C-alpha cells in the first residue's frame, strides 16, 4: 500500500506510464497485422519492415513513439518498440 500523501502523484505517474505503454502497443498493431497478412499471402516473413510498404501491405511505416524505434526480427516476425540509440 502506498503513502496517502503521495497517492495523487503516484496515481498520475501510473497513468502516464500506462499511457506510454499503450501507445507503444497500439503503434505495433498495424505492423503486426501487415506482417501476418504478408506471411499468409507470400508464405514467408518479410525481410524487413520496408518490404511491407514495397509490397503494398502498408501505405507507409508508422512513426515510432518519441525516442524509440521499431525492432523487427525477420526470423520470428516479431516487432516491438525499443529505445532509440
């Protein structure tokens, strides 16, 4: 249980953190869907995310949240948001 005096600040911090996590998850949803559609149609995973645009599965790559980038694993088809270096 938290400190009653800092509860409002703790709550706002938790809300901000949840919002950042939700934005990152939401941003990968179109990519994951396009990867699945590519995989079903082409019977393989895309070599990189740009192949989704070149093949017409996405009009353009979505922009990653501030100070992050998309990390794609062509072996598994997994895409996630990671801190930009």
